[in-house]
């Protein structure tokens, strides 16, 4: 990024040079104007109090010289290359002032020497300060020496104190100008830094704009008062597509995930984000039922200043219409296909059971029919799962509870799984409490334990083991199914109970499955007021734990979320 940033020093070269030039010219002209103004005032006073001074040619010529020098200062283009020639101005001013002093010593014009001395000390640093004081002193003393006047106590002020005053002034001016020079330099550097930071910030802002407008998801940002400060093209487009008024920043009416119930003003995702809430993937529909619609998944994040003060936030909207429609289509398909399959399958199983009981069968034929019956039963199980899942989304899973012994249910489930476990070379162990009685739906609890056991067999390694433990205390009845199988990675664990989810290894293996069993099992556990959880380690194995309340208070309205 630094490479693409315009080089700030070169960008500054021209304006700085221009500023330097004008500052120099201003300083030269101002200094000379100051001297000529002082001399003008002096000339007026002299004209009043001692007009005869103008008859002294040296006095008049020197006075004139100062005004000529002022004219030169005004006319010359003082660029940095001519800077050193400008030194001639204060030097000649010194000569002129001392010339006037020579012509009219009583007028005290020598005091005006302070002006060119200050000028030189300020503009030509140490060398300027020393030269100005040295030149003034030398000229003062030279004239005295040429005239052959001895230094008297009366003249002490002019010959000694004046040069000392000039030296003091030159030193202070030099020190002050040095300090202000370094402050100016500091300021210049700081302003260069600010300038380059500004350039970078603008560049990043442009980049952010480009990115935000290129992405397909909608973005709306708002400040701490809830006023929208930014919205990208995708969001504006979605507003236009659904007929939102021109100035709108959010969809005027949005529907809950059922697509029918309207969100009210306080519970709609944008309002919740403005109220300071952070959330993930809240689904809403826009467009009235029966008309063209789209579904969005909203995620909100709060933004804060560097000191942590809340400073608004941002809502990101992802169009999930296609995904939701695909899920709905899949559920509809699963529902209708499984419904259509159940009836013929039940009939096949019935006839196979009748056929197996026929006395005329050879052992070989009976064995083949038994295999067919077993596989048909399995198929019916899968179809039942599918059908249940398709209908469960409406919350139609219901319980028929009675007093039931979970340890006994587990024992029966282990017995049924014995054969398939042996076929895979697995050892089945049990640790069952004598009784673990609670109020539950025995059919559904058995369904859960069967599912956990089937999985423990399916996703185990040859020669592994499965342990089923039932533990009961006053408050809970717990069923643990532990296997020594492939295990589940932490990433997959988060989705294990999602409908139709299967781990990558399960999908790529020949193991048959729909990814529905665990989701249904968890719903059954929740309906009982309990839970189904899992701990697992890849390559070591998994433990699924079904927890049921021992004195259950079953929910009045079953919910199967
Ligand atoms: P299915 O077994 O029909 O695929 P489930 O809902 O019972 O569906 O299981 C979902 C997924 O969880 C399985 O596909 C499998 O990837 C993983 N899984 C379930 N039980 C186990 C287990 N005991 N060990 C390892 N993975 C498991």
C-alpha cells in the first residue's frame, strides 16, 4: 500500500519552494520598509527641530540612500538565488545611518542602527549577527580614529554602550529566530505527516467504497443516533426492487421467517441493531405474501471509537432467497417421496413376514427372505425419519408419555443392536442401573437410543467397542453411548444436530445415512424437557449423552426447534 501512495515529499516540493520564496521576499521588503519608516519619522522630526541638517549634503545623501534602497527592495524579485544579494540592503543601511550620524552627530540617529542589525541577525543567522555588530562597531570606531578624537567619558555611550547594545540585540534576535525557525520546521513536518495521512485515509475510503459497492450483500451503517451514514449499491438496489420510497434506507415492511407475520418497529433487525444489539443471521422476508419476495439474513455489529465509546454500527444483509427455497423444495420432496414410499414398504414388510413363516420354505430361501425383510425394515426407518423431518418443521412431533424404565429400554436396544455389532466385530458393553424410572414416551426414547447405537456401530472401527451406560439420580436419568470410532472434528460438532448434515468422512464413505437421526433425537430429548449432547475426539471416539428429567415437567405445547 505504501508503494501506491503518492510520494508526499515530492508533492510538497513546489508549494514549499513557492512559500519559501514569498516569505523571503516579504521579510526583505518588510525589514527595509521598517527602516525607511523609522527614518521618515526621524526626517520629519529633524525637519521641524533642525531644518539646517538638510543643508548638510552627507546627511541628505544618506537619507536619500535609505529611500532608494527601499525602492530597490520593493522592485527586485527576491527569489532564493538572490537572497545573498539582499544582504547589501542592511549593510548599506548601516553605512547610511552612520553617514547621517557623521553629518549630524547630535541628532542621535546612531540608535537606528538596531534596525539593520536585527534584520541581519534574523535573516543571516550567526554570521549575519556577528557581521552587523562588527561592521557597525568598526565604522563607529574608524571614524573616531580617522578624526583622531580620543575616547572621552562623554562619548562612552556612543562608542562602547551602543556596540554592546547592538551585540545584545543581535544575540537575542538570532536565538529567537533560531527557535522560531525550528518551530516552523516542526510544524512543516507535522503538516506533511497530516497531509500524507489524509491522502492515505482518502485512498482507503475510496477502496472501501469500491469494495462495498462491488459485493453482492447489502451494507447499511448508522451513527450513534441511529441515522444511516452509509449504504452500498446492493442495498439500494434491493430497496428499489421492492418499491421502497426514494429516501428510505431500510425496507418499510418486513416479514418474520414464516413470511406472513410482520415485524413491528421495535423487533425488526435494523431497530435492534440501532438499539445496540449484535446478532447473527436473523432471517426476514421483504415483499408482501403472494407477490414477488426475497429473503435476507441480517447480521449486525456495533462500532466503537478508539476509546471504546459506542459509535453506531453496521448491518450486513445477505440474500438467502435461493437457499431458503432450495431447503423448502428439499423438504417438500422428502415429505412427498417418503410419504409415497411408506405405504408400499409397509405392505412389502407385512408380506415378507408372512412369507418367512411359511413352512414350505427351504432354509436358503427363508434366509434370503429374512435379509430382504431386515433391509426393508431399515428402509422403512429411513423413510420414517425423512417424513418426520419434513413434517417436524411444523412442530408436529408429539409425545405420549407414561411411566417408563429407561434402563430396560436401553437393555432392549442393546439386544437389537447385538447382531449388527457382532457382524462388524464390535464389543457391546452395558453399565445399567437396576431401574431408571421416569415419565417419558417409551417409543421415542427407544428411537433415540436406537439411533445413537446405530451410529456407534456405523461410525466405529472394526474391533472397536461400544458402551451403553444408564445412570439415574433424583433429578436426571442419563443415557451415555460411547464408541471407539472415527470421532467428529470440532468444526463438524457445531453442525452435528443440523438436519441433513453429515460429516465429510461419512459422506465420502459407503455408510448409508440421511443426516436426520441426530436432529430428530435432539428434538425428542428437548420435548421431554431434556437434552442431547456430544463430546468427541477425532480418531478416538465419541460419547452421546441423552439427559431426561427424573421428575419431568413436559412442555404444555410441544416445540420441536
Ligand atoms: P446419519 O447417520 O443417517 O447420517 P445422523 O443424524 O444420525 O445421520 O448423524 C449425522 C452425522 O453425524 C453422521 O452422518 C455422521 O457423520 C456423524 N455421526 C453421528 N454419530 C456419530 C458417531 N458415533 N461417530 C462419528 N460420527 C457420527
